[in-house]
C-alpha cells in the first residue's frame, strides 16, 4: 500500500519538466515535488452560452411576445397600491 498522501506512479504515466527547476512531474500535478513551484493547470474549456430558443411560430408567422393589456395593467397597479397601503398601515399601526 502506498504511504498516505502520496500517489502511486503508474507505469507509462506522462511526465513533464518543471519550468523552474526542470525536475520531472506527472502531467496534471498542481505543484513540483522538488521545488514547490506551482505548475500550470490544463486550460479550462471555453464557456459558451446556450443557444437561444427559436421564436414561437403560428402558421408560419412569428408570434410577438404577449404584452399587458389595459385591464391587466390596471389590476396589477391596484394590487401594488393595496400592498403599499397594507405595509404602511402595519408600520403606522
């Protein structure tokens, strides 16, 4: 069994020289065992945004996003006013 804290070196493991001291270190090591220099990590894969969903279509035509009508806007405004008055009454209480 390998000593605690040490990894067993596998046969055929790829080794790379340390840029500071030149000692061989396994590829993927975070630091050099000889001099303690931080070894370069492999580059992270580029982060890309997921593709945008296509616009919904109805009968071959693009459907515009739904907008609030006058009634929905009035109801939302009334609910907001009621909530503000309720908070005011709780604070003034």
